[in-house]
């Protein structure tokens, strides 16, 4: 995740320098989008970060639910082992 953020920061800095005119050779345009190549790369990097964050959030919820299921199964087993109430 840190690599994604560092890559996005580097692209942002390069994009800024290209927009200011310091690095004019980086202002290559993507014909069908009307945007610079660096802007497209920034967009893809941000989409990658978003996808990873959502995946990790979903994985965290699943792990929490699995943990709760194990706890409930233990409680159920404990209740099943107890003598029945008349």
C-alpha cells in the first residue's frame, strides 16, 4: 500500500512540473481521452488504491464474522454439553 502512495505522489509531482512547463516533454496527450499521460496514470493509481482499500475492508469484515461464528459455535457446543433443564 505504501508503494502505491509513493508512486502516486511521484506522479503528482511530475504532473505538476509538466503543467508548470518545467518538464514540457511529459505533456504527452492521450488522443481519445484528451488528457495527459501522467493524468491517466494518476487516475489508474488512485483507482488501484481505492480497490485495495475496499478489498482490505471487505476482508476485515469477513475475518470478524468468521471469528464471531467460531465464538458462537463454542457457546453452542457448551450449551449442548450442559444437562437439559427439566
